[in-house]
């Protein structure tokens, strides 16, 4: 699958769904023959696993998770967490934060914290 970077749309206003729920995150998931998903949501929890071998056993190990939500201060955060069977704790490898409610233009469009943090 190709790696894509794209803008999904622009507006000067925050977006809302019909029921009045904010559209904080856009999700596009392509799972090959398994299907695809496109949606908008106010929060997100995603995990992806892969088969690994431990001794004589093959198992599915959830290797990465993405969690997205609105924080108490109104900012939107998207955290990327990785998991390894030999580690005692998961590792956050990135936290991306945006502040779409800040119309002053003072905040960066997306703040990227790439410091690795054991959770």
C-alpha cells in the first residue's frame, strides 16, 4: 500500500455531524481484501496486530495502537503507541496535537512531540 499524505478538506469553521457532534477526526482505513472504512468521529481507538512466533507457538500480537481524542483544554491529540512482547511497558513514539478552535492563528497547525515515553 502506498504511503499517502493528503489534505482532506478545508473550512474556516469547525465541522459538525447532523446530530450536532463535532467532526474532530477523519478516518480512512484500507484493509485490502478485508474491506475499508471511511468515517468522521470525535474520538478514535485503533490497533493493528501481526503474527509472531514465540518458541513453537504462532500468535497475533497487537504491535501498534493509535488513540485520538479531544483533551480537557480543547486541543485534539493523536497518540501513537507501540507494543513489543519483550517489553514490560508500551512505548509512545509520537503525540500530535492541534488546536482547531484557536482562530487567532498563533498556534502551530500541528505540534509534533516525537519524544519516546514509556507508559
